[in-house]
C-alpha cells in the first residue's frame, strides 16, 4: 500500500493585483483526506490553463483565499471515501474544471449543469493540481486510459473540453470554413478536431511560432490576429482574451455565421456597428464552463480521431515560470507541469 505523506509543497495564488504580473507562491499544505464521496488523487501531470493565469494576475477574482490553481489533472487514485463505488486504488483519472453542481436546479435538470448557480470549480473554489495531491468528487472525475503519457492527456481536460464545447457553440456547418483567433493550448486541439470533421480551418494569431504550428497541423492558412482570412468564415472561435478581436472576427463572418467566445475572461469589446458586424443574421455566443457530457463526448470522439497534443513540460517546482511564459506568449501549444 502506497504511503501518503502528511504534508506537501504546493503553489497558491498570492493576493494578485490587476496589472501586477504573476503572483503565485510555494506553500506547505496538509495532504487532504478524501471526504465520503471523494477520491484522493496523486498527480502525474497538470496542464497550465490561461484561466490559471487570469487568477494569478488578478484578472479573475479568487473564490477562495490562497487557492491552489490547476484543473487539467491526470493522476491515479491513492485513497477513496467511504461512499465511493466503482473506483479502485491505482485507477487513472482526470480532474477537470467543473468540480461540482447542485443537481437540483432547473439548469442541472435540463442538462445545462455548466450554468448551475451553485457550481464549483477546481483550482478556483477548491484546491487544484499545482500540488502532488488533490481531492475530487468521484462523480466529476473522468476515467482515463492507462497507456498515453500523462502530459499529453492533461490538456484535454480543459483545453480539449472547452475547445470542443466552443466548436459546438460555433455551429460550424459540415465541411464549413472555421476561423480560429488565438492559437494556444485549446485552439490547437480544436483545430484538429474540426479538420477531422471535414472543416477548412484558418488561424489568426499574433504569434509567429503559433502560425507555424497551425500550418504544421494542416490548417489552410495562418495570418495575424487582425488580418482578414482568405475567404468568408461560416463560423469563428475567439480563444484570445482580447475583446478588440470581436469586431474583427464578426466582420470576417459570412451571412448567417456564428462567433463563439471561448474564454472565461475577455477585455473590453469596442463599440459594434450593427450593419457591419451583426446584420445578415450574424451571431455572437459565449461559452461558459462545460458539462460532464461535453467531456464524455470528447473522450469518445478521441477514440476514433487521432490528434497531436503539442506540450511544453515544466517541473512542478517551476509553475511560476510556466505561468510567466504563458503570459509572455512563450508557450507554443500547452504548458504542462510534471512532478
């Protein structure tokens, strides 16, 4: 039986101030004991999400003081609560952004648990995976295959799931033309899913390295963020947290096109011109968290569709560097922390 230590070193958000840069610090924490319906998971890898950066920079108000971020966690079960069934120690699981819902409100009953007003989130309301151990409600964990490397699976648990939901919200017609604004962890996965489903994908991003990656993955074109794509778009997804790209993306849409905004945080949107940006039944849709069904659909899809997960690993001890590199656009693909 595996020996579980009493304490551990973890990273916690340290009173972030908007515009003050990345604020995280290493702290010593007690290794949590799982509650009756929880699993205790030893972390194999944890992806670094832009939401973690928004928390660390103060753009996203913390829900809990000194919370440990991280919600793209791959690990194995080392202990379980008294009311957990269907899991065994040693099983590999994933811990994602959505950590809990009430299960009783109208949103939960109609399958829109991502809108539950009592929802809780890993790394925001409860401690996440920037640590050797974390707990998760067993009903919100994902069963994962044992063979793929943990670093490749980790980004799928948020970047993959949110990108998949954003693609659904964008209502891309079969064989349609998709524009992707920003090309980081989520976007590079979403582009591959869209192309596997027959889409033509055009990438618009400020990073030259990201444009190169887009072309390497098979995207039809890659240009600057504010450039016009080579053809009108049936749908677009905005992954960059830049509100000034909303008018740009809307102007690139063909009549009837839809823009989905995938981030939890977005800077101010400039004034829109109705005739230029919204007329001819163009639509703007937000993406709010995800449902567990989104995750299950994605992992089912990935059993049939092979995608390349581009990762940039960092030791867990250098989580602050990973966040700083993400803020400076020095991460090409997905940053992943490895203990």
